């Protein structure tokens, strides 16, 4: 049933615990976003190609286990998967400051931890997306996704600034200790959620390949789900190209230190917070379907301000383009997540999430490699231009789908939209 009052879902103790777990986990994740590449750039003096390869390694787990993760998650309680992967990620991150302290840290160690952390994150994210409809009910999905996006945005705002200060104070490797603590605390909060899922009923003849095929077929034959993940795939490919050279551009061409870079990234967090707070209102006014393609079309072109910048105060103006990217990204994420969760049956939720992640995130490792190669050949500034143009074009798949004119979120699967 819908939950009234201004606090809404936050009045529900279990959602409050998930909210707190999300805050801690996302804070740790935001610190990783800045500290991980800075370990390579500053502590290990990595080349542009090595930084791009690190980005690719971080997200390679989506390709390695993306599809099986959904089939396995649909056979398990999602809360248990979230807890175990949070704790395992905390241990993996802890090895970096330990290795650095022992003078054992190398770029290959960093690659190994990035791959393990990214693989565990795939399982966590699949379970997380699948767990929310069980916890809050489908009728509360837009509110639930909006509130969780708010806390993700707050951590995006505070995390980089905190990370930049910590990197400047204790160094990039030791800063990852804070990420490890955040992940561990997230897992502990998740253990306190009292609402228990029923154990999924086992299939009479469980077959991993058959289950994977069923999830792929459902998503790829559905006109709305297919358009969403194809748009995401294009966006993520060029976003990672952009991001892989962004820190190199800011540190080496703009001359910013870790604190200045943290402030720039915190500006992106401001945009994400604004997007989260306005997502429901914008979606209702523009249309929950139309906003999915309008958001990237309006906000992505502004990211060209960054490669146009030069050292000095102009880089602060250019940071507004990154903030606008975050505004549009969060608004789009809230709307499309609610569509995906509403249109998918419970028994396929994990496989839908995994398939969407596999397709939409599959190009991320390639984006990291292309960013590294482009940065080595053409330079960081040119790579930012390429990324900005590619992100803008990501609106096309959803624009050419039924979402172009769809105003409201369907309460159930429309037969005309079913695969």
C-alpha cells in the first residue's frame, strides 16, 4: 500500500535500514571513484593507458559474470547476497593500504583488486535492484528509487571532497581504508533488516544456461526494456571514455591537486542531488517515459565545457557541465529503474537486472580501454570531446521507442508492449 506523510517510506524501519546501508556503501564507493585512479596516477605514476586499463578492469566483472549473476541471484535470498558481497568487498579493499604499507603494492595488485571488487559489485547490484520491489512494493517504486537516489547524490556530493582531503592528508592507498569501513558497515546495517524474503522455489530442472536465455529473451524482446539498455550501453561506453581521462586532464593539464579534483567531483554530486530531489516532479511534468530520452539530450552536450577550459577560474565554470550531466543522469535513472522494475515479473527480476547490466555495462571495459588508447594517441582533451559527443547520441534508442510519447508509468505490463 502507498505510504503517506512527507517522510513516506522513511517511516518504514526496514527501508530506513536499507537507506542507511546505501548511504554507507555509496560513501565508500564515491571514495573509491577518486582514490582508486589516484593510487595509480600519484602513488604508482601510471601512464594514461594504465589508467584506462584500470578503469576497464574495474568494470570487467559485468562481462565475466553479468549474466550468470542474475540466474544465481534469482535462486537465492537477495538480502543474503547483499550482505556477503558487501563484507567481501570490504576485505578486498583493505588489502591495498596493507600492501602499500608493506611496500608490496604494484599496478598488477591494483588490477587484481579492481577486478575482484568489480565482480562482487555485479552480484551486489543485481541483488539490490531485485530486493527493492520486495521491500517496498511495486506501487512505491518511484518514491523508493527517488529517496535512494537522494542519498546516493548526497554521498556523491560529500564523498569526493572527503576523499580529496583524505588523499592529501594520508595518501591515496590509505584512503581506501575508509572505503573498506563503509562497505563493512553497509553489510552490517543490511543484516538488521527484519523483513525476510521467502526462499525462491527451486526449479524442477535448474539449468543455468536455460535460465540465462530466458532472462535475455524477456529483456531483448521487450521494446521498452530493450531501448533502455541500448541507450545505457551507448551512454556508459562514452561516459567511461570521458571519465578515464577526466582525472588525467584535471591533474596534468589543469594543474589541480587532489583537493581541487575532489571539489570538481563534489560539484557533480551537487548536480546529482538536485536531480534526485527533482526527479519525481520533473518526471510527472515532462512524462515518465519522455524524460528518459530528453534528459541526456538536454544535459550531455554541456560536458564539452570541460575540454574547452584552461587553468584558472574557467575550470570552475566548466564544472557546471559535469553538474548538469549528473542532474540528467539521476532523473533518467529514477525514471527508467521504475519502468524496469514495474514491467518485470518477480521471478525474472534478478535476470532482468543482470541482463540489463550485462548489455548496458558491457561496453564499459571497452570504454576504459578506448579512453586509455585515445588519451595516449590524441590526448586527454580530445578524448573528452569524443566522450561528450557519444553521450549526447545515447538518447536515440529511447527516442525511437514507445517511450518517445509515453507519459505515465504502466501499473502492469501493457500487452502491446509485452515481448
